[in-house]
């Protein structure tokens, strides 16, 4: 059963990718969607077995490497962590496959697109079912490769190509550190298998290693290197710049990457490696600080963006920050809970935005929308559900997971935890404002599009709406039904068993009332306030923008990170490349190498050609001179 779950998406990718032109678009869409549906159904069965019977398994598919002490298998590891990820990945991927049938209906590359989606799903399944760091790395890079294909799917657009390359390069920065971390693990422990490494960690907590000429704690260094890899994949602060540009891909790609797969891989890595991170308080503090910084940064940028997909993309970045600072305070189970609920409402918002873009003929600027809620009533209602869940409106999915993160951060009882809780509350306010700004500017007010007549705006077909409805149900109920399972009663962790390590149990104390009620109150009050600011009295927001122009431009330009990286890395690298090209390659290597040799041969041949006169007596004379020289040589010798 596990084999079918993992390899069916790969089979679908092969059939659609290699034989799509022969079997046709419709058959390719049916095969890829059906195969992922079967995987999703099996994932639910396995998840149920894990819940009820504490089912765990580790199936060995094949041996990859058996050399000396290095023994690495390709395995399918089933435990509570992987079972949760299997459900999220397969279920969301299936809905996106179905949605893509409608969204990509007029695209000539449908079969190729469906193949990429299925291959992406397989790579993610390979990642989450790994029982060793090498298989994890292969799945990690497979996801990165597929993201390159999908982001750059419309490769005839220069912006899409640039975005794909940017995502690939930025992720390689994090992946380099990730690879170093894996190398260090093998160097210290002689193995890359999870269980073996985790057993040896407690014995090595005081071991030091020289890194860049500095003696550092080996466990701290491993954790930091692994986390840098997670930062790249999950678009955390400093390595986040690829994520908004990734919106150049088709909207289903945005939903797949940002809801359930690629960006959650970093969170999965930290949670999976909790038996290592628990022994490095420095690394946990760094994770918490980076997470809360990312949450705040992304929320501030989302406040002023005008591209509907980029607003949701920065929202993803911000919510991932919540997950990381939850892991940073040791609440790994709560991080997984938010990952689980986030998959539903974020996929809902992305696919809902795709429905809007589809209706507006690929228009993505919310300033060119408005006043269409009656034209798209189902999309409007469903996106409101997603927004309510995202903002943490009471009793929807996001409320249970986001509030739990803030509460456990406060209950951590250290300075970092207190700061994280306060930043989390303030970020929740910003989240509510930019989320309702998107809703009100897209669906309410007056119609602002000058290119399309409002009568052309229409609701999306059922093949696109049904996945939205299913995701909306998850966005409403997933938090309520799974809260006890993921968090447990009074901080207990029976469901996670030994898959997550807690050196000290999570606090069972109740946080103060202001922590408990701050976020719900803020979220509820933000709705009428946002409606007034963005619909009823736009003059206030215009005045705020004009009075704070430098701050507005700072946020609009995403804290100028792209410009900063261009100045620090891109331009110097380009200058160095130009220097080596002009001075080393052209003036030295080419001049004295191929070009120099060819010039010498050309000059010699131009001289030699003069001897080709066509007169026999000249040829005879030259032969006589040669014979004379030969005879002279022989006589002298």
C-alpha cells in the first residue's frame, strides 16, 4: 500500500510527460489526477491507522549505497510526522490537479504541466518518507528542480525565466549549508540514518569541531547548517527573495508550492530533527528570532502590495515564520498543527485568487478590480472563509493553531519567547489588515478595470469551484477536529509518540487573559476598521500614504532587499565575471591559445601559398634544393 502511495504520482508523471502527445490532454489529466487521488485515499487510511493503532513502519525499497560504514537505503518511513505530511501533500496536490484541469484548459502545454505537478508530488513524498538524510536530500533537490520547471513553465516570458532562475539560485545557497550539515553528520557519526544519528546525539553534546578556524560545538553547528537549508526552502528572512517572484508561474503552481509542499519542507526538517535541535538552545533561539522576524517583515510588506498573488505569497512567508518560531520555542507539535491548518486556507486563497485572475483575463493588480462580488459570489464567499481562517477568526482553523503558537511562545518563559508572543500578536493585526484589504479591494467598492467591461466578469466553472469548496470545509473544521490530536490535552503528546523529542514537556500552565484574548479581539475589530479604510473612506489611506511616503516606498520595495543583494552580490559577481572574460579569457587564453595559434598558422599559410606558383621549373628547383640539403646532411653525419 505504501509503495502505491509513493510511486503512483511518479507513474502518472511518466505517462503524461512521455506519452501525453499520444494519449491526449483529457486522458493525461484524468490519469494524473486519478493516481494522486488514489495516493490521497491511501494516505488517509495510513493516517487513520497511525491515530487508532499507533501504526509505524519502515519499508526498504532498495539499497542505494553500501560502502564501508555508509549504508543507505531508499525507504518509506511511516510515523506520525510523515503520516501528517502524506495527507497534506497528497490531498492538496489532488485538489490542485483537479483545479488545473479548468485553469489550464486553454494552455497548449497541459500534459507537460500535469506531468510536472505529479513529479513534484512524488519528490515531496520521497522527501517526507525518508528515513535518512541522503534520501531527504534527494527529495529536497527533486522538489527544487520541479519548482524550477513549474515557476518557469511559461518560459517564453522573460520574467518567468528570471523568477525560476532566482528561485533555483537562492535555494542553492541554503542547500549548500544543508549539504554541509549532512556531511558533518556523517563525519561525526559515520551514518546518515535518522535513528542511528538521533541515538548518538546525546553522547556528543559537548564535542567540538574546528569550523573556519574557530572551535564550535558540533551539535550547534549541525543545527545551524540544517536550519540555513530550511531557511532557503521555506523562504525565511534573508533567503526569502525568491518567493514573491515565484508568482510568475501559473496559479496552481503557487498554491502547490506555497500551501503544502516546497515551503513546508523546511518546517518538516526542523520537526523531524527535533532530537538534534533539542540539544542546541543556541540554534532554537536563532530559529525563533528568524521566525518572528520573518513573520513581521512579510506582514509589513504585504500591507502595501498590489499584486493579488504576491500579497498571498507574503502571507505564506509570514505564516511560515509563525511555524518556525513555534519550533524555536520547542512547540514542534504546534508548528505541525499550523502547517496542517495552513495548507487548507492558504491553498483556498491561492486557488481563489486564481479564480479571480481567470475571470479578469490574467489581471493581477487589485487596483484594477473591485465591485464584482455579485458577479463571483461563490469565489467571494470562499475567499472570505479563507481570509477568516488566515487571520485567526474565532473557531476557524487558523484560530486554534495560531493562538496556540502565541500561547506556547509566551509560556516558554524566556526573553525570546516573550518577544515572539508580542511580535506574533502584532503580526496578527497586520495580517488581518492586509487580508481584508485584499478582499475589499478585489470584490467591493467600485469597478476599476478600464480594459474589461464588468459584464464580462463571470464565476469560474465547477471543476475549479469544487476544490475551493472542499478546502473551505477544511479551513473551517480542521483546527477544531484535530486540535486535541496535534496538541494533546494539557500539552501532552501521545499522538507524536517518539517521532518528536521533548527534553522537557511543554508547559501546561494557562497564559494570562490578555494573551488569550488579544488576537481574537484584534481580528474581529479589524473587519469593520478595514472596511471603513478601504471602502468607505479611502481618503484616510491616501493621506497616510502621502504623509509617510518614505515608509510606504520602503515597504513597497520589500525593504529594498533585492536592490541590496544586487549591490552586494550580483554586481560584484558580474564585474568579476566581465574582468575574467575580457582579460583572462579573451586577452590571454584566446589570444595566446586558439586565436593565437590560428593566427600564426594563417600567417604561415599565407607565406607558404606564394610557393604555389604553378611553374614546373620552380617546383624542380625547390626539389633540387631539398635534395642538396639532404645530401649535405648525410655527408656531414
